[in-house]
């Protein structure tokens, strides 16, 4: 397992899709809020190539790179529910609401247009609905 992807509904384990060795993890263990499409690790085919990435920094070309190195990036295909979180609710009229938050809002008759979400990319989550129900 390379990473655990946490959504409002579940945590999904992301396993390496290719054969090889992890030469470098680009985020520390336990890191949160890792953007989609950003490399999270460097995978190499040969164990001998691992040392070439010991001092690798993302965005800077390593001095001794290997042609067999392949960055592994978090992708929306690994966690389809994250796809909607990459869009900002500020970019249009659409608000992103977790399914649980939508259900609670319907039950408590809370107007979603009056709530500013505190989830990733201003997504409205269940805690936001509970807060609005208490204060409103």
C-alpha cells in the first residue's frame, strides 16, 4: 500500500500499480491535503537506481536521473469522489456538498445556499449542516 485516500464515505488504500521499487516518497507519512495530479513518489525498475534519488526534490531535476524512473501521481481515477473536490465552489454557482451533508440538510430543512463549507475546496460537510442547524 502506497497511500490511504480518505473521503467523506470511506478510506481507500492505494496500491502501487507497477512493479518496481519506491526510490523516494515526496510527501511525509501521514501528510494530508495532497493535491490531485501531483507526484507522491518516485518508482524505479532497478534497485540500484534508488540511490540516485536520495536527494531528489520535487520540481528540481536530479543530478543523476535514471531513465527507468517513473513518478507516481495521485489521480482522480483512484478516488472518483475526490474529482468534485478539485473544483472550487467560488468558480461558479454550484456548491459541492457531501452526500451525508445533503441528507442532513434535507432532514433539518437547512438552506444549502446560505452555508459556507469548511471541507476541502469549501465543500459543505455534515459538520457545517449541524452548525447551521444549531445557530439558525
